[in-house]
C-alpha cells in the first residue's frame, strides 16, 4: 500500500477508530431507606433498558454495545459513562429516563460531559470535590 503522508496517521485495521464522549453521572436515591445503587453492572443495565424502551431494539443496540462505565464512586454516587460521540444525545436521554436501579427509585443526572479521558479526569475531580464538600 501507499505509506501515509507526513503528519497523517494511518487508520487502524478495520477502518475508523471510534470517538467517545464521557458523561459524568450523579445518582440520587429517591428512597428514604436506601442509597442509590451504583454497582457498575446494575447501572449499565438500567441505562441500556431505558435506551431499549425509548429507542427500540435498534437504538439500544447502537448504544448498548459501545456503552461502558469507566469510573464508579459508590460512596458519592458518581459514575463515568463512555458513549460513542454520535450517540451523546440518545445516551443523555436514556440516563435521564432511568427511574430505578435494582428496584430502588433513583434520579440520574448528567452533571458534566468531557471529550476525552484527560478532560474527564479534570472534570471528575472537580465534581467529586464539590460533592465531598457538600457532605
């Protein structure tokens, strides 16, 4: 094949690489007796279920296979959800539609969006500091 010209990286085998956004999510329990469950598997399943309900099997399939949790702080109820860049709007909607996780009523809010892991770390640090200060 033709070598790439200077300054241009070759695309990985299989085509274009996926680009992601990172949603920082805050989980608030609506139950007076239970904290918001933020176990990674349960939270991810709840978001995928909401996507399936809102967008059907095709929408859930487009989101579901590429969604992943990158960070979970169960004590503060903060998680980072990695989503495909082209599906940010649908992912935010699915997060907002989650009404319960493991049968505990919750409200999930996207409190920040980052375009890279590096910027996500900075925003996540600020969110965790703010929540820790609130106590």
